[in-house]
């Protein structure tokens, strides 16, 4: 009885997550120099690189200007992969019609053949802004795997 109950729970848990998210068309990488992460006593300031591979393996590295670097890593949940896929594809579809923002490039986002650069504090098109904010949120949700000094 206990074995069959456990089996039913496993099947139900698998069904609740929905169908697997499609893989991204290519890795997606966000870079942001002078990235500032609030929290703790002092904010963390450094060069942030967030990379997500097509199957959902994510890495976030913040090379800090002082103290130690922080590296985070983890596999995205199916729901996170779906949301990232939806946002990345929405931006890729609209990227062909967007003009490059004026000014000196500061941050960049690369997704396959699509690339965007913008200056710090620039107003971004809605799809790009949504994708960038989601990637920054994902980077905070990953587990810290190493602190290097």
C-alpha cells in the first residue's frame, strides 16, 4: 500500500509541472559591468555575467571590484525554463525591428544571432527589458557554488 501511494505521488508530481519546456535556440548570455546587487550591509558591485545553456543549466558570476567573486550555478526548474524561453523568443522576434540604442555600449545580451547593447540606465524596448529583468532575477535564485578572492 505504501509503495503504491508513493508511486501515485511521484506520478502526480510529474504531471503537475506540465510538459517539458522546449530548449532555447542557443545559449543566452547577459553581461553588465558595474552591476550592483543590493542586500546585506553593503551592496555588491562587480562585472556580472549570466549564462543559460539551451537545456536550462544556468551560471552567474559576479567578479567583484572588492572582496571576493561570487559564482552561482544550477539547473532551472521547468516553469523557469518555460518563462525564459517565452521571453527570449519574444525578444528575438522583436529584435529585428529594433534599432540599436544610441550611446556608448555598456551592457550586452546575446542570444544566438541576436545581440543587443545599451548604455547604463538606458530605456530598453519592452521585450528586452522584460528579458533582462528576468535574467537578473534568475541569477539571484541560483545556488552559490564558489566564492573566490
